[in-house]
């Protein structure tokens, strides 16, 4: 499992104006909270954080947050981005308790899509109805992702929440809280068949034109 290490400093000044000045200096305002400790305001190097944020695993890993010589194990709880610029505006980290379960959203990785029976022999199309899954587990059991194998699916088949195989020590949050075990995660749909255009309309138009022409001829005879 990849290790993400983040260096931060304490942030002494607060407020919107101070945050704007930090961002102009290439820094990102942040906060870390939870784990039995008080919230602490931080500032991080934007480019380092932006580099980490390009990795899918960054959002579902235990992160190492170094603050003034002290190391904290944390998870990312929120990241605010600029509406249209490639800029991170603010991040929230939560300290973890190694003995308490945490809830995290982890990505789903679909495997064997090209070898899927419904795709190879039935010409079906795979439809991802979920792309991530909320789970509950102890920090030591946190997976980077959940693998979903679609190899055996035929056209019209689907995998549901109850079909997912999660690692030992991991539970699906929705099922813990009374969610529907039959909720679909991925399915194989029949290929769409477009109806071929018919020649009925042109023929009907031609018949109407012939009738109109016959009517015109009768008027001339009068």
C-alpha cells in the first residue's frame, strides 16, 4: 500500500483575508481534528498537496501528517477546490483512533470487463451503477479499493451489494444501516438496436402526389 506523507506547519492567522494571502503565497489553509484532540489550524504547500491529490488512493488511505516534528495518522475528510482553476482551496483532516472503526468511501475497481461473458458472446454493454462504496472498518483493515469481478455476468445479469466480496474486517456501511442488499452495483445490458428506416412514408407521399395530379387533370377537362 502506498504511503502518503504530508508536511504542514501551524497556521497562526485566520480569516478570509489571511487565507487569501496564504493562497497567493502558494499555501493551502487546512485543519485537523478528531481523535480526542482539539482542532488545529494548519498550512500546507499547495504543489505538494496537489501532487498527492492526483492519486486515487490518496482519498482512501491512512495519511501521515507531519506537524512541527509530530506525526499524526489521519484521513482526508474534505477538499475544497476552486470552481474553475486547478487550485485546492482548503482541506480537512481527521485523526484516527486505531481501536475505533471509521467510515470511508473507497473506489470500486471492476475487473475482467473485456472477458465478461455477456460482452464477449452476447455483445452486451457493462453499466457501472456505482463507482465507490462506503465501508466501515478499523484503520488497520482499510482497503485501497474494492474489487468487483464481472467475468461471469451474462446479458441481463447484475451484481448487487450482497454479492460484493469485501476483505476480512470490512463491512459495507449501507448493509449495516438497513440498506437494500439487492441494490445493483454493475449490470450487463443488451446492446441497443436502432430501427431501420422504412420506405412507407415516401411511397405514401408518391401516392398522394398521383392523386393530386389526377384531380388537376379532371379540372382541366371541365
